[in-house]
């Protein structure tokens, strides 16, 4: 199994960032039901800590293997989720590892 962790830093009006993050969370967390052969689980955390400079969103997802991760990443439902935050995306960081 592969764990896929991605952090996103968004830039823009605070209300727009909060709305995009909430919509992204709802959309991504629905994907395991839509793509069960490629995505076993998905959890999105939205930063609510007080420290300045923190990342806004963290995604933790589990896929059966790297082939499934590649298929999930290229799937249209996933790309639709990415489109929610793309206009506000300032930076992205990712770590993938085998469990």
C-alpha cells in the first residue's frame, strides 16, 4: 500500500481560501467511493492553527500501489477536485511512501 501525503499553500482573500479549502475537502473525501479500485481512503485536513506561514491544506490518501496512485492522479474526478484550488494555489509539497 502507498500513502500519498500532499500539502497545499493557497493565496488569496481569506474567505475565498476558506471556501475553496472546504469544497476541496468535500470533493476529495468523496473520491474513494467513486474510484475504489485506485483510492482506498482520503482525508483532508484544513489548517486552523494560529501560526503564520502554515500550509492551508493537507491530504492523506492510501492507494493499493504506485500504479493505482498514477491512475487516481490522472482520473478526471481527481482533476476536477484539483481545479477547485488551482486558481489559489501558491505551492504544493508531496511525499509518497510504501506502508
